[in-house]
C-alpha cells in the first residue's frame, strides 16, 4: 500500500473542521473526551457525524471508528475512497487502522 502525498488544505476544510470542533465541545459539555468527526462525500455533503462516547464505559466509542463502521455498511468502495473524514484531533491507532481497512479517502484533522 502506498501512502498518498500530503496535499494543501482545500477551501471547505475549515468549514467542516468547525463542525468537528463544535461536536467536540458537545462531548466535553456532557463530560466526555472532546473529539468530534464528520464524514463528507466527494460533493461536499456531510454523510454522518459523531462525537466521542467513551464516557459511557466503552473505550472503543470513538467517532472516527463509528464513521468507519457506518461507511463499511452504507457506502460502496468508490464512495468510501472519495470521502473525507474531518476530525477535531489526530486519529488514534485504532481509528487509523479502521480508516485504512474500510478504504476511506482523506483525513483532515484540527491541530
């Protein structure tokens, strides 16, 4: 598997990252870890969004993992490949692996 080269930010990236930060804030407001993510299709439509849910006791309730699970069940290979995951923080190893196994496209995260 080859790693694609880094590419410069796209104009709409900041819009979707703002949604992620807002989701992370919601998670924090209910006492959870501050992570939020959205899955966006090639046309720029948000397909799915989520925030961290590990506060309920399941350490695998990361929004990025939930998006990977949803994408594998709901999107075809091409739709997954051309989608973008936006997230409020860098993927953990578990979520990075799920992203790769499902075959999703770009990852854009806030720093």
